[in-house]
C-alpha cells in the first residue's frame, strides 16, 4: 500500500508545484507586459486600452490566441505579444477573469437614453438587433460574447467601427460585422456611452 500512497503524494505535489509555477509565470507576465496598458487588476485608466477585469476567460483566451496567430492585429500589443507563448494564455485569461471591475463615468450623459434604447431594442428599421441578445443584461456577456459593462466609450466605439469597416474580422460567424455595418456613427456613440454606465 505504501507505493501507491507515495505515488499519489508525488503526483499531488507535482500538481501543486505546477500550479504554483504557472501562477508565478502569469504574475510575472502581468507585471512586465500587461499592467502598463491594462492597469492594476485589469482596470485600465487609459481610454485607448480595454478594461479586462471580469472579462470572460473563454473570450480572453480566444482573443489572445487570435493575436498570437495574427488573426487580430494591434501595433501597440505587438511588443507584449512577442513575450507571450500560447502556453501562457490560459493563465492570463483566468487571471483577468478573476479580477473585480471598477466602475467608470461615461463621457457624455446626454447619450445614455439613446444608448440604452439601442442596447435593449436595437433598430428595427435598419435591422440592427438588440445588443442585449448576445451581450446579456447589464452588458455581462457570456462564454461566447464579451462582457461590455464599464468599458471606455472611446474603446468600445473604436472596436465597433473596426468591425464595421472590416479592419477587425475575428468575430464568430461574422456576427459583429453584420451588426456593425448597419449602425450609424450616432448609434455607435450612444451605445458606447451606455456601456460605460453599466456596473
């Protein structure tokens, strides 16, 4: 009976050490490559950089892998990506998913009502579906679609416009491109402000 117990202990110890090593690697990457842009705990204070705190791990995993594979491009991200391996992705995604988002204040309160209407109801005349259908109530998102609550309006608008122009094309089944193509600049601005107001 001693041999199996010893083996079990060694496997358990190896597992614990592996987890500790992975956590240390993730912490090192966050400190050296991520925090300068994405902020403490993923709560960026610079509007051009997305807030990652509380984002779904599955979404972050896909985005990082898309960056590494060249399916999504960003010149500012390039130096950090050069230091990240695919084996680091799961740990980084889990780290940011576990962080607590902090609220931010929208830039333009006058757009909030129009943004809420767009988020909740879409635009039936132009065929824009309600954002809530994919991104859920309060912008919480799910495993397939990202959390959008408390995102900077300028960042959210820039991403919607990138989908609209086709500059960003890593959405699943072209869903976001099809939606964004039908949105006006005013609608993009309004819904982006509304997202910033969500908790």
